[in-house]
C-alpha cells in the first residue's frame, strides 16, 4: 500500500472513530441514557465487556439492565381475546428476564445444542420469542426466525438449510411440525419443543427447562440471528447478522432521529419473526424500556393496550394503519392515547393519502422508515417530512451511505431512478450457504435488495418499485417464483405467473394468472386450497385470472408487464 493510501486510510478511520464518539455522547445525553445508569449498572457493564473480550451479543445487555434497574418491568405478554380489550398473561422484571435467559441458555446447552449451532424459533408473538433469541445468543448460537404460518415443506427447508439443532414451535403449529418431522435432519423430538401449551409427543418448554439453573458456560463463539427472506431463486434466503460495536452506534444514531427516551413503553404488534418487530425491541432495550408483546393485532385491542399501559412507541405495517383509520374518529377518541409519542411504519409502501389520514386522526406522530432484513434501517421520514414530501421514505439515517445506480452502473443524478445500494455497520454478513446470492447483491461494499428509488433536490428519497419481482403484502415479502412453483404442482395447471397488484389495505395483493391443461378443470377455490397446503398464508393468491395462454416474448419469457396491465 502506498504511503498516501495509508495516510488516507488512517484519516478515514480517525474520522469514523470521532463520529462514533460524538454520536454516542449526543444520543446518550438526548435520550437520558447518561442519567439512567447507576453504579451497579456501570460495574456490570465493565465486567461484561471484560468477559466478552470483544465478542458482543445483545444478551450481554440484560446482565447490565438486571444490575442497573432489576425491578423495572422488562417484558409483558398480552393476549387480545375476541371480546375486546387486552389480557396480561405474563410479566418479567429485568432481573427475572435475565434469569430466564440464563435458564433457557443452560437448558439448550445441556440438551446438546453447542456454540455455533442454530436454534429455530417458530412462534406467535409471545415473550418466549424474545427470550429464546437472547438465550441462543448467550451460548453463541444463531437464532433462526420462522413464521408460525409456515407450511410443513417450508419448515423442513428452513430447518435443513440452516442446520438448526433445535426447534421451538407455537402449540398452535404442532400439526405442521408433526407433518414435517420425518424430513427434519439433525432434530429429534426431544429438541422439538412446544411453547404456549402441551403438544402430544413433544416436550413443553417448561419440561425442557426443568432442572436448568444458573448461567450457561461462557463461549467465544459469536452469536448471530438468521432471518429468512425470499431471494431471486424463489427459495427463502437466510440473512446472517452478527453483532459489532458499529451496529450499536448506528442503532443509537437512529434513536437520535426520533423522540425516544430512556424508560418508556414499546408495544410490539408486528410479527416478531420479521426484522421490523425485533429491531424495535432491540432499540427499546438499548434505552432500558418496557416491551409489551401483543399476541395478535386487533385494532381496538391495540388502542386498549396503549391506554392501559401508557404506551409511548410502537411499530406497524401500513396495513395496520389502514385498519386503525377505518375505525373512524368516534371509536379512536374513546381511548386515551395521549401517551403515544411515535408510531413507526415500514415493511411495505406507505401511500401519501394513508399517511395524511393517519396523522389527521392520531396526530403528527408517524415516522416512515425504509430498510430491509439485510440492511437494517436506512432512511427515516418524520411527521414534518411526510407533510412536506408526501410519499417519501425520508433522508438517510446518519451512518448510512446510500448510492443509486442506473442499469449501466452509473451514479444517478437528482430525480433519476436507480437501484438503491447502502453501506453501513448494519449490513448482514451475507446469505447463509449462498455465496452467489451474496455476491449478486453487493457492489464495492454496498448492498442492494433490488429496490428502485430516486432522490429529489431536497435530499428526500422515494421508492419507485422493485428491480426484482418481489411482492410486499401487508409487510410480508412474497416472491412470485415460490408461488408459481406451488401452482405448477397442481395437476390441472399448465402454466402460471404471479404479480403484485395495488391494494388499498395490504399495499399489494398477490394475483395469479393461470392457464389450465387441455381438458383439465380447476376453479379458484381449488387452487387456493392447493396453495394453502404448500404456502404460508400471505403467499396464497387473493384472486385468479384464467387465460388460454400466458403472454410471452420471442425468447419464451412471460411478459409480466402485460399481466399487470390487465
């Protein structure tokens, strides 16, 4: 390396270190972190950093929180019964939460799950989802998030592809696990654990933990989370995220763009197997806040929880905003929502009319962010931004370097549409067992998930579409090839193509175009039933269009632009 290059590299590293120090100091003062740390917390922090020897994972934070504020409520599980309101099922203080994480981690270790292994979590929104993610990290395991709506074939794929050695499943998904058991490699029934009740033939989580006491053995293995997201092959990709100090600083940088402060109350309503929900849980715990986990989103139960627990922040997908607005002013004003400071939304396009309607009804408390499992949060638009630039995803969060490139790889000027690439400390390590997929998403250290965007002269970014054919329905990513593959397995289907079409409630819905084999018969109900047997609910097409043949170009490629125009 030339001396000039070395000097430039040192200067860049110095500037980066200075930015990190300034960011931590600024955000710690703004949020009240500095005032909230007591001597026991400081001692625990120093002790954990020394023991970690540079290997940091989120579970270490709970040693500190348990020492700093042991009796504060940390985690609450809520149910939303059909009759209305919310019911509290279980609450943990920070001391109890840290002890529970230790016991789960010890039980995992005792069962033969070793550092570097994977633990798959397939739960509804329950406190155990949070606890298991952290317990896996405490023994140096990767926690694999999986939708509880997964079909047996999908579960089998994720267990085998990730190499998971244990599966924790929601009791309501027991039938799915039973059907998939024969195809699960390396996971016996003794490590398929039911959560939320007894499931015949499987140990319950209480039985699994019986006898586990104290902290697990320390490990030098780096913890990770693996979140599966659809990829270009149509099969889910396992996005692997490890933890580094730079990611923590970037998380603090995002918090600095929000009104969040220490010791507040965050309400979880998005599925915890999505990056959005778990990301905001992590942000909340960085500030020592209380986290409420609502099992199922129901609009009035959501409002009742805000009133009862004086909720200050929550994260939703636009579909949920739509359902809240549908309640109307008369219903919304029955509830005291004065504690609410910020509603974060992402995971799907937010239309300008919906943003305005929501803020007119709930106040200017809406924050629209853009990000992905692979990138973390990249941009954020506050209420003033959404008023000034309707439809925007905001400006870059400090610490994110965004580039827009056109199809020839040239940087886009203001107003031009290009593929959005980002570089930050939040980027994933790559896709598990998929070097080709990782390389295809990278450009000179920048990562893209295939979204197309433009930036206006004021610095606001706007998403214009997706380079790939990804469909986002109610915040859930749906890749057409996977749905098409399931349809092609039906004996009556000759060919099928799937596209996303605009939907006022879901953002997009899945529409299937199908050509049947000569003489074969199948109606919409039959094809929907077939899809439900092979796909998670959000991937099942909402409507079908039957054609004699699909439109194709001379090379045989289906012309999806013509299908979208129908």
